[in-house]
């Protein structure tokens, strides 16, 4: 078993059991009328499965962060540092390079950086946490 074996096995088993039960309920909902109680039970199961998936991901993240290999534990900080350096270069470094070229009359052109993909990645990495915080502030978070 790999370093994720224990968590993955338990998490997958729970997800599969919940998904199987949910699939039966959804099948009955599709083939016939369901009452409000059964609909509420299906929504509750969906919420439980979502929570189990999120908890399983949290456990995997914890294990990854503790792994001795930098290629397993270091990819998240690596992406963060690359994004941070890219933003620094775009907003500060590029301007300083342009100023240096102009002051010293150098015959080079500092390379610009395409920030569309970079900012999309940063917003994706930071936005998920921000939206979750907003849900909690508004009181709309499920858990």
C-alpha cells in the first residue's frame, strides 16, 4: 500500500457506499413521484457525500504536506511562489527593468510577462478560499 493507502481506502469505501445508496434513491426519484421527505433525504445524502469527498481531500492534503519528498509535499508552495514571483515581476520588476534600461541607455528590451494565465491561476487558488469565507460570513455555508 502506498503512503495514501489508508486514507484512500477508507475514503473511497465511504464515498462508494454513499454514492450507491444515493444512486438507488435517484433512480426511484426519476421513475416516479417523490415526496418532500424523500427529496430532503436525497439532498442530505448529497451533502454527506460532498462532505466526505472534501474530508478525504483534506486528509490527502495533510499527508502530501508531511511527505519527505519535495516532489510530493512541495508542489503547492512551488505553485504559490511561481505565481508570487510572476506577479512581482509584472507589477514591480518589469517597471524597474524598463527604468534601468532607460537610465543607462541599454540596448535591450525587458521581456513582458503574459499575466492572463497567471492571474487566472492565482484567482483560482485564492478565490476558492475567499468564496468559502464569504459563504461562512453570510451564513450560507452548509457546514
